[in-house]
């Protein structure tokens, strides 16, 4: 199953619960915030390969996305062919976090 990208889908994705992970975040929203905070904290020492000390960190989100039906996959995570769709959803979620609510200030 694959999700249409709209505001409801993005909000559901951001609120998607995550299992225990190295970021300590309990939702996708918290994970993305923790990732940005780690980048800020580490500055030029930030490791895009191991931001929380573990490679393959995207799978902390990919697996729950597949399990929740946002993209195709199994208990081990997304199917390779679904990575583009998963990333598209994550980019939309990141973009929505930086957008002011309708009628609000930026």
C-alpha cells in the first residue's frame, strides 16, 4: 500500500510512533527534531553516516513507515523499490515542519 501525500498523511507520518532507537525519539517528528539538534550540536563534526552512532539510521523510520502502510515493505523495513516514495514522504514531512500554519506568521 502507498499513501497519497496530503496534509493528513503528513500529520499521521509525523505522529507515527517509533520503537526504541538511538535518537531517543518516540515519533517521526521527534526523530527529525533530534536529527536537526544533533547536526547543530556537532557542527562540522556531524556524521551523516552515523548521526546517532549507528549507520543505517534511516531504517529507524523506514521500518515503522512500512509497518504502518505508508510504503510497501515487510517486518524488516521498506522494499528497495519503495525508498523513493518513503523519502518523498519524509521530505514532505520536513517541509511541513518548516511551514507556518495557514493564517499564521512565518
